[in-house]
C-alpha cells in the first residue's frame, strides 16, 4: 500500500485516498468494498488495475451488525430501495467533494465495486448516469425492482463480472442489470468469470483488458 495514503472524512464518509504518482493521470478510481469490508480492502486491487492512479475509497455508512455496507437491506437479497436512493445522493455528493478536494474534477473516474459495493456502484450508474465515467461491477446484482431509469448520451461503459452460481447474484437478476444498463444507452460487457461469489484471476485479467480498451494507458491487455 502506498506510503502516502491519506485518511479523511467527507459527507459523513470515512475514506482512504491514495494520491497519484503520475503527473498527468488518465483515470481515477472510486473503490467500493463488499459487506463487512472497509476503505482499505480494495486499495491493492486499485493499484493493480491502474498503476499510479489516484484512488478514492470510502467506507460504507450503514452498520449491519457491525458490518459496514453502502445501503440497508431487510434480509439477504431484499434491498431497502428508499435507502439505496438516499445513499446514491449521499455518495454522489461525496464523489463531487472528493474530486474537488483532490484535484480530480477534470479526469475520468471509474467506479470499481465488489458485491455490496458493486450493487452500490450499479445503483449510481442507473440513477446518476453522468456521474461516473465507467464502472467495473464484480459480483453485482440488479439493486432495484423495475422502474424508469434516466437514459444517457454520454454514459460511461460498464463491465459486469459474475459468478456462475452465486446466491447473492442470481443469473436472471444479473442479466436484468446488464439489460437495464444497456437500455440506458451505454456499452455493457458481461462475462462469467468464476464459479461463485469469490473473485478469480480471470476477474483481474478481464478488468485490465476492459480498462485498456476503454481508457487506454493502463497495463497491456492480457
Ligand atoms: C448485497 O446485500 O448488496 C448483496 O447481497 C451482496 C452482499 O451480501 O454484500
């Protein structure tokens, strides 16, 4: 982990920030951890995905029996959609302030989420289509019941990487997410990258290749 990683708070979110080592960074990453994780979890993944990129990594504000999450749920797979809407607004404000504070307002920012963090990133892409310039969703499911989502002409691309058998992300719900993101007018790539909810080396390979194709200047494709 980078020696200069900062720790701070914005809009009630505790977050880790790792500044760029690149004088002209092409891309910043917003890292969103899974249930029970924290702001440090995905920093190594961010470093591997885009060497030297600025990394912004908040800790989810919802406390579920001591585990941090990005939105409330009533039970497994039963999401509190009113709370998701509130958290989308809250996290959008966090992103705007963090970008200003760290001089990242004028470079593209891609969300990278795992599990609950991927569901949060999916909700942000669906409800605030222009906020992030792209998203990598590891083991996400459709966070909402059907509703009208805003369309976009400049919406960033999304990569969805799923498990073949994943109790947290059943295939038909993942397909619904992929279709809905596509219906918004954005390029969506979808691949089954592992047997279950855990990440595999294929997830990283795919994400590196996808980043290279859409944002260039990252590591060579594999
Ligand atoms: C969620 O609640 O967001 C998903 O079920 C994944 C998880 O358990 O974090």
